[in-house]
């Protein structure tokens, strides 16, 4: 059973606050208030909306809709990383992604690309992507070089195993300590490679090689990840943990997803990755207004 008492020693004060802004390609995003990252799955098999936006025209329309609903960042993914997902070849992934990325590259918000492949990273960055969201945390050979050569932001995520195997009996002595240690190490590797701290985001990887109890522990103690000194992205939207708790299928997990987003923000998240952008944004506004009414009220 996971320990509840935090085991990560306190960090020096200089490292307990994330940078005030995130350098994201040509954008500089303020982090004083949480950002919402809208999800666009250009896939036939994503767990929550597989196939709905595989057609590039529908994916482009969905992205524009999410912008209108208040997304601060759009995350485009052309390979599913749901539990048990089969890998997709580079040519197939790029054929799905390229027309959508090209059509959206001039939007007034950053485009993130969710990929593990260095070749896709390079092509996406050349085509206008401003952020790479890598579930493998730039461990694939060539990934560090692909991102280092740009000014793009990068999200480094913790995943135990790979999408095909990650939910096959994952276990931890202390999930927060292990996840925090991994993310801290990967962030240091990225900085040593020339990726500035202002470009790095950390994601504890809810649902990626974690049981429901692990996910709840990470959510409860998320501030310990934030204390590493980087912005934290929380991706709980519609995930299986919420289905376990509510008994609802993915399309019926809106209320649970919004509740999880609120808790993540209260516990230190700077970016919330969400399918339901408007509802998530509204809930976060209410939470943050309690903390800083002068910012939100005339």
C-alpha cells in the first residue's frame, strides 16, 4: 500500500516555484493563472472519442471550436496512447497530423503535438508546432536533439512501461516519490541538453502505468510534483479512474472530469488537459476567483 506521508525532502526555496511564464515557441504564456489545453485526437482508437476526429476536416473544426470555447493551448495527437494501444508507423502518424497542423498553424494560441517519435517531433516543429507533449519524456534516441534545436516547450511525462503493457499490474513502493524522482531526473537531463527551464512542463502521467489508488495518491499529493519547480500538467479528463469511481463510460464523465481538474488546480497544477474545455475553464475560474477576486472581478 502506498505511504501517505511525503518522503521527498524539502527543496531549496529557489526551486520551489515554477517560472512565471512558459516559453512555447513564438508564444510566452503567463502561468499566474491555470491554462486549459484542449484535446484533439486525430485517431481511430483513442479511449474517449476514437474515430470522431480522424477525418482532418472534422479535426480542424474541432480545434477551432475548442479555441472559441476558451482553450489556451491545443494538443494534437495522431497516435493513441490508451492502455493496450498498438503503435502506429511514422508515415501513418504524419499523414494524420500534417493536414491538421498545417491548417491550424496560424491560430493565436500554441499548438502542441503529442508524439513519442523524434522524426515526427522535427516535422511538427518545422510545420509550426510550439510544444511537444511526449509520454516517453524525451527518452527515445534523438528526441532531445529534436526539441533542443527549437524554442518549443516540452511536456515530460511519467509512464511505467509502454502503452501496450503499462496497465499490466503496475506497482510502486511510493508512487509519488518514484514519479517525482523520474520527472526531476528527466528535467535535469533536458536542461543539461540545452532546453531551458522556462520551456519544461512536467506531467505525472495519470493512468499511465498506475492503478486507481496510485492516481488518487498522485492527485492528493500533486503539490509535491509542483515543488520540483516546473509547471505541472494534469491530464485526468474522462480517464478510467473516473469511470471506476462513478461507474460511467467515458462520455458520461464530464462532472467527474471537472471535479478532478478543480482538485488538480488546488493542488498545484498549472495546465489542465481537457476534452471539455468550456466546462473545465468555467470551474477553474470559480476556484481561482476565491483566491484572487481582484483579478476576476471588476
